[in-house]
């Protein structure tokens, strides 16, 4: 068995496999379990969408192979006096795929689009009051208070051409419907979308007018979603595709033993966790308790945490490739609390005592919502969790579904408990606090599906975002980590592994955020 490890700092997070650039250029075929549900970069804040679209669109900044922030559509940035915001100097001579020039108007339009009501990325701009055009190549992002993290927080903020969006009636995102931007693109990035058949096939070709130097040698790249793991593995081993992510953990040794193939493994910066309906007055899917919600009692939530044997889940289902988690971000990232590194002890008897103390000595039934094609072995993990909870009297009715409809179900409150995986886009503890732990508002807590709310955390978010002194900031993050654990706001389970399989002649960069970037792919 293998055990992946996560490096200790966010700036040392990339695993790179590169060689000298071959003289020839090649076609590349890759597959994944999840098709990006939209081509609109502001409609869905999810890794399958953002990862794919980072090949087509670009932002003001981007992350390199080592996850460090690099210039992209901006060449430099600096803090404004008195912490009033950030000034970005834009790259000149850049054109969109249709030949239109890129300028400050496109940045301002994209910002306004990204904070519009249908957008799923509004939280990225929670501290921004306005974006000011200084001139065609300079924009100022004005903040409510000093925000030292802001440049790194917008690495996935992608810029659209304002005129193209207006001409095609795509001036706002379409999250629950479709518009022109759902299936069509016009970015500035290294690849151009040439064909899109959702759920079947998506074709890209290199952008010959890209402003940067290409590090790949591809003539075309074709993506095919393959939901069935056995089918995907067979497609790789038969030569139909060149690369797939992920593969079943039990098949790693088989692939590695085959001539002409290799596996690249690591840990993703994603914690798999269970969430509760904190704002639900009653259970939605119980057969015996319909007038109340036992999960509102912290003793019941603690009982859930103590009833789950994460080590066994890791050993049996994840083949030893995962890493048990205690917080909403993995160990090694900025802001992680070493003082709260211990998970709740697996203790079914103590869990039963907690249920009895809460008034549920015989347990109860409830609904557990899970995806079945988003995370590695997600449905199997949910069913293992259900089996473990059954031992203390909690009867979980598992409803597992494709991720394409999963987020809509969670946003509609159709759950009692649910599975969620979270990777902090800034590689800092502030990120999950902002998205998962703050009381839901228009721009904050936007992925806090269960409506968890604690005024102390709400009050501490802004100081955490603004504090420059590292020790003082860490003290605040330590306090928040303690509150979240005491409240059992979520039950963190484990950090998800990365399992990429490919032909031996394929060289890639494996980023720990599980973004697959074509600009670093070489076919030898």
C-alpha cells in the first residue's frame, strides 16, 4: 500500500514530472469521472468547472506548478495607501480568442458579472466595494478594509470579453439555466474551445495567439467524461485515452505493473467531511422523528463524530491513501491549527451515552445525501458511515446521486446530513471559514448548506482577513478551529488522495488542488 503525504507549506505543493520539450506536436486524449457542467466561469464554483476553464480563460493572476501566485492578465499589483485596496497593472497586447483586445473594461465587466445574483463566485469579492478604472491598463479593487490575501484569492477569477457577452446575451451567469456562455467560450487562455457535446466530448486546440510561451506540445486535446471506473481504466489500458483521473485505488498496482503506463499519486488539498442541517427545525427524511431535528443538539453531532472509524475507512475503502482530518483544511496549509490536530476518538460506547444524554437512547432515522461520482469512492464511504452509525442506533437512509444534480439538492435543503469535499482556493484557513463557517449571506457562507451560524466566528472573519501580523492572525485561527470543533459544526473525515494514471510517454504537473493544466502536458 502507499501513503501519500502533503508537504508542509503551501508554496511547495506541486508535484512536477517534466522533460525537455519534444520536437513533434501531438494529440492528447484525457478523461475524468465528472464532466464540467458549464463553460461559464462564474456560474459554478466547483473544481471540475474551474480546473477545465483555466485552460481556456485567464485571470489577473494564476498559480504556477509550485502553487505560487504568478502574473497573468496583470503584470504586477500593489497595495493602495492606507489599505484602501489593490492596484493591478494590466498586460498590454492581449487578445481574446475572437481577436478582440483585452482591457480594463473587461475586468470591470467580469467583476460586475461575478458579483451578480446568479453568480456562484460572489464570495471571492466579499470585501470589495467597487472596481475603478484608472485607465485602459490599470484597475483598482477597492476594499472595505486592508485585505492582504486578496491577490491570491482571485487566482480563479476569469475574465470575459464584455462586448462578446453583450452581443450573445450572456451578461450574467446562468447557473440554473443556459445562455450562450454555458456551451461557448471566448477567453484569452492557452487553449480554444472548438467543440462541446456536454457529457460526451469536449475538444480544445492551442491558442496560436496566446501571449505566453507554450510549454506543451499538443495540437489538440479531447476530454471525455467516463463515470464508470472500470470503463475508464479499460479505456486507458487499451490505448483509447492517454490519461485519466482518478482510477480506482485497488487498480494502482495493476497499472504500475503494466509496461507503458504509470501512476502519479499525492494528497489533494481537499477535506472530505459530513455536514448537518443546522438551520432545519425538523428532520426531512426520518421515519420516526418528524417534529424536531436531533442534530441541533451538539451531543448528537459529537456522537456522530465518535461513531465513525476513519482509520478503517482509510484502510479498507481508501487503501491507505487518504489521511484522517481534524479540521476544514489539511495539515500543512497556512493557518492550520496544531493545537486541534486530534480527531474525535472512535468510541461507539461513548457515542451511545451521548445520544442517551441528548434524549435519544434508541437512536433515530435520518437522510444522508451523498454524491456517487464526485469524490473517490464517495458512495462507498457514505455507506460505510451509515453502517458505523447504525451500530449506535442512527439509521441513515443513504441517497447517492450524480454530482450534476447534487448541489441543487443541497441548496434546496433536501438533506438531514450530507457529504462535502472542500479544497481551499487560497491554501489558507480563512477560505473554509469564509465559505463554510460564516453565517450564510449573499456573499459569505455561500457553501454553508446547513446554515451553521456562530456570531463569534462571524465577528472574527474580518480581523482574520485583515491581520498582517502572522502570530496574531494564527492566534485567531486557532480560536476559530477550537470553536468549530467544540460545536462539531462539521465532521471532518479525511484528506482525499490524488490518483492520476497515464501512458508512460505522458508528462504532466500534478497540482494539489487537482487542477489539470494542459499547458504543462507533453506527449513524448
